[in-house]
C-alpha cells in the first residue's frame, strides 16, 4: 500500500454507486449508518482494472472466501508481501515512484502531530518520555524524518525483511545523527494482522499507507489488540489514501483503498472515536486524496468555546 494514482479504469467511473443509491448516500453523506441499518461497506466499488462489485462483501467473498477461508486469506497476505519484496528499498520505491511527495507528506504529518501533542499532553510532551510505534514502517522514512524528533523511543513494525534491514541501517549511528534520548529501539519483522503490542508502551501508534492490506475483520482485530498497547491518553494516527466512494481493490499489491465513510464504519466497529481529522495538502492531482485521522479509545471531550468580552457586549437585536 502506498501513495498511488487513481487507476484510469476507476477514475473514468467515479462516482461509484449502485443504480439505486442506498439511503445513506442519497440523504446524508455525513452519516455512516442509516436508520435502515445500511453501512458504508454496502456501497459499490471496483478493482484497479475497472471491474465493479455490488458491495465490499461481494469483493471479500471472492478474494478470501466465505468467513475468511484460511488458504485464500493466507494467499491474499502472501501475495501482498511478495509484491513489496520486489520493490527497491528506497524512498522512491516505498512511495511507488512518487518520492517527490516525501517533503509534503512529512510537512502535513508534522503539523497534524504537533497540534495533537499539544492538545493531548499540554506541554507538547516535552516533559514526558514519549514512545511511538511506526506501523508499516518500510525503510524508516517516517521515523527518520518525523517521529524520532518528537519521541524518545520509536519501535518499527514491518513485514518486508529487506525494508526493515534498510531501516536499521538508515537509523544507525553511522548514517543518522540520533541521541540517547531520541532513538529507534525495536525492529519487528511482523505483519500487522499478527502483531500484538506490549501493554501500555505507546503514546502514539502511527499507521500510514499499510492498513489497506488488511481485510476488514483483521483491521478490526488489529485495532482491538493495539488498544492495549496505548498509554493513558495515548492515541492512534491513521494516514491513508481515500476512495471517493465505496472502495477500490488493487489487484497488483493486494490492498484496498477505502472511502472516508468506509473507514468511519470500521472505526465504530473497533470501538474507536474520531478525535480529529485533516486532509493532506500539496499532493499531485492524479493521486488519491489522503486523510489523517486521530483516533482515541475514549469519547473526545467537547470543547465549549466562550464568547470574548467584546462579542458579549456587542449590541444586538432583542427578539
């Protein structure tokens, strides 16, 4: 899963909806679940060759069988890893040939992370020992350019061994100026669907351009396990490509690009709450849109803004 262009076969078909749109698409795009009980996963989608599916259930049934047939599901994940095993361990490689977006990506991520650290930890976490987990870390691009500057320790999780070897080298003292108080600590060569974090270790679990490789069931299972790895007040940051409607299945690397509504449906099933959301800016138009989600295990507290004295004393019409 990487930052990617919208497949031509798909872009010509947008918006992807059924001939008779379900109520949640007709009446309110802001509602993930309707009174009729329909979900965003019941929206139509397509694959990278332009083939259409009535809904996600039909697509998953074909890809992994009913109830996640073990041999087909194992093959799904095996083919996904095999794709990346043939990719060069470089910034351009892990970004699918779009290495030029690295700076814009890091800049957008840093602004989002910085605001969250100040909102969640008051002092921006400067007086705390902060620990992060970089999921789908690849060659350590995000850890090296962003996370290691804000966190005292960063653990990297990556299923492709030659990417993780490159990350170790890129983050070694010979190639990267780190310090005893800001360092990459653990390197786990484990896929997301099999990983369980150490309880209460992380302030932030960062997941970028990799969750599309997980089936819906494994998506939910991963987050439910990963919750245990958060410290009190900790949170997830998910940064992903966004389909305009429904989903787009990539037949080449065995991943799925989900819509915003699809993601929010899954967040609800994970028992997660959307704390903050932001669009990534500055990417080429031919690429999928990218969103950043900050997710918490607790219901976000509502901030009641008070009017300033100037506004409060401003003359108004008595109704």
